[in-house]
C-alpha cells in the first residue's frame, strides 16, 4: 500500500526555471492539499483541491500553479522559481474535508 | 482568522520521564478540531493525536495524552515514559469543524511554528 508519495524528494533548481513537484495517492481520496514548510512559519497552505478539476487557492498561492486532471495526482508547478520558494513542500490528502489529512514524505526544493 | 502559538522552540526530556508540550490558539469559532503532528528527522508528518472541541474528555493514544482547556484556548501534549524515538519536531494544528457547507478552504490545517523535542538517554 503506497499511500501518498511525492517526487522528487530533493530538487535543486535555478531562479527563473519552471519546476513541477508531483504528488500521487493510491487511496482515491477526494481532497488534496499542498503545504510549504518554512523555518519559523510551520506549514502553510498553498493550494487545495476538492476533486478532479476543482482547485482553489490557500494562504500563499502566489507563484504557484496546480492542476488535477486525475483524482490520484495533484502536481504543483512553480512557473518561474524564485529564491523565496526554497522550502520543503508537503502534499496531503483526505477522504472528506473534515477527515484527518495524511501527508506525503515531502520534497525539499532549493532555488539558487 | 485562527492562529496557533507554540511559544517554546525547544524542549528536552530524560528518557522514561514525562514531558508536556504547550500550545495555545485563538479562534472565534465554537466547534473545531485540534491536532498534534510529529515530524521526525525523516520529515514525514505523522498524526499523534486529535481532539474534537465539542468533546470534554481529553484524547489519549497510548503514551500520548492532551490537556484540552477550551475556555483558556490551550491544548498541551503530554508524553509519558519518553522514548528515544519520540525525539522529533512537534506541531500543534487547528482546523475548523465547518458546517453544512464544508470546503477545502475551511478544512485547511493552521499550524504552529513547532517545537523541537530532544530525548536524553
């Protein structure tokens, strides 16, 4: 049972490049979330999705784009990476919005 | 907007002893959930315990228990018989319980900044 996976686990990129972080879950959970973790901030919500083709912004959406063409995948794209987007990114999912959210292992992204 | 405050950045405990991690929150809502998540060096976020605000009884999970004081908006985590594997960063988190129309926006978790717990052998 793979659960929720993220790829890559580590990524180094340069300012201005496009980067896509992948999230895949095998539970058929309807709800999926992207958070970023920064020192001194805890985790903050970037985007979420209630179902395939339904997405909406969280607290810190600027500079990010998401899509969800299939229930099991929820990629996060940085269209033009900036140094301020250096962070650890977590994907999470839940069956219903009020259910417990289960987290992936995270992706550590460094933007040089 | 809801806020979650973990004022202690670091704590240390002797193996086999008990430690309490503090968390306070601010909300105008009457119904909500509170969580403690553990993040070991592997970075995986692991749910430790969950408390429903409408329940007066404090949640417990084996060696982990909470002291939920709704009026004081306080939600502390007690770890009994501490083990080396308990060393990790611990996050307190809040989520609204929502109502008839519950969306992803109000299902988001609001996290505190975390506390790093070290366990001395």
